[in-house]
């Protein structure tokens, strides 16, 4: 039985006082019978770590460099994330693939860098609306995952995978449980061909997960939790989603 994982992706939202209130609300609402984490903007990681001391809520970042260290202005290494105590780092989010032109290979290299420092990469894959309408959903997500499998080889079992259809992110258009489960099953099968650990790996769904649709999604056989954007910014909403995963 896989324990569910719910991860809040704060994206570029928040400030010190709003974050403190959000984290206080989560502390009050928890604990849950699921693994829970928040992935916060870089400048707030240290303060989040402090606020969550002694709590069952993990924390992480939303990106990392594929490089180890050096002259890469503006980049943040996975060694730095590990130094701050991050458990997770999101890599390959569709917003980074789209706005920063991150390739499948770069995403795979970032995942490798994170693992090298003991930070679990949450690797995002997902198709655009045009790709879905062209019947390319499977092709796209399998291509994105294949780059990661090829790069990580025997370590692939250490990642968390997240299926996030681009057309469902921040749009209020959630994939139906059937649509999501179908893609999760494809991804699980691809992982099974690569590692004996596939059945223990967590595949999260992300894209307009809300308090009122979380339970249905999490009830699907291959959906092991969620990557939550908008609804992670309100303690009350996020805690309902965490409870749905419990
Ligand atoms: P959303 O974002 O829940 O606001 O759709 C999810 C994500 O981008 O991870």
C-alpha cells in the first residue's frame, strides 16, 4: 500500500507574513495520515524550515540547477537545497518547460543532481491541450519520462512522478478521474519496465485539484496523491485535500 503524498506548489506567491499565517494554519489543521510537503520560493525556504521545526510537514523548492556549483548567476544548486534541509524539489514543471524552454534532458539532469544530494525530485510530465487533441498524450508523457529513466538508470525508483496535464493547470479544468487514471496507468507500466520498485513509487496528479474533487481523484488505483497549486495557498483548502488523501 503506497502512502499518499500531497505537495503544495506555492509558485511565485507569498510574502513573509502571508507564509507565516499559511504555515500556522497548516500546523493547526494537521497532522494527516498522508505525507505532506510545501514547495516554496527560494527566499522563503529557510524561514519555512524554521516554522516547520518538529512538524510532520516536509518542505522543498520548485526548481534546482542541473549544475553542481560555479559561475551560474541566479541559479540554485541541489547541494544548497540539501543544506537547507529540503526533502523535495519540483523539476520539469510545465511552466518551466514552457517559459524557460527546459528540455526533457535538462529536466532529467536536474533530477539527477537532486538525487545526488539526497533531495527527492518530483518530476512533472504532461501534455498540452493541442497534444491531447492530436491524440499524442501517451507519446508525450512517455517521451518526457523516458529521458528521466535513461538518465537516472537504476535510481529511477527514487523519484516522485507527477502527471500534470498542462491544460488543467490553473484553469479550473480538472482531468476527470478516468482521464487521469488512464495516464497514470501508462506511466506506472513504463516505470515497471524500468525498475522493480515501480509498484512502490508515487505518481501524483496535478492540475486544478480542489477540496471538492480531491477525494475522487485520490481514489483511483494509480493516483498516489497530488501536486497542488492554487488550492495550496489557503490553509483551509489545502488541509481538506490532505484529509482526502488520509
Ligand atoms: P493548480 O496548479 O493546482 O493551480 O492547477 C498545479 C501545479 O501547477 O502544480
